[in-house]
C-alpha cells in the first residue's frame, strides 16, 4: 500500500512562491507517475501537473503553465511542486497522487490509485 503525505502549504501573498512536497512510502516510487491536483472551495477537483515515472516528462494544466514546475527525487521518494507568481485563484487544497507505470499519459484523475490527504494553499490579494 502506497502512502502519500503532502507538506509545504500555507498562506502567501499574490506574486509569492511556495514549494509543495509529497513524500511517499510503501511502493517503488521510481515506477509511479505522480500527479498534482487541487480543489478550491465549492469547485470540482482539477488537474495541475504530472511527471512521468521515467525520463521525468512533465505535463501542466494551461492555468499554471509557466508558473508551476513539477519535479521528483527518486532517491528521496518525493515529488515537488514549485509554485511561483501565485494568484488568488490558485487558492485550493492541493493533493498529490500516484499511479503505477503503464497508465495513459497524462493519466486521467480516475486512473490514479493513491492519493494524499491534501495541503491548503491560500493566496491573498
């Protein structure tokens, strides 16, 4: 059973930066495609970014492209989401998720097998 634990959320002013981390355990991290999703209050969960299990290929939602960057450290079993130039509309609970190698690319939300508990990001104007 793979466990995911997010950290790094908080309150930041518009234009600021945060780096989220997602530490994993219980699986072969290097063989998992990792994704980041977010859910704002009263809205549906939406895809943010994904990083492929091999070669580090990345994929981003249009709303964050150029501002957010996803990376992974297989030695630390951790995936990161660097968020720059934050906007109030980025306010949400951010979740990381994992799916084993063999899924589609980028994986659909329903394909992810494991999810973290989420970390709150609040961007003030």
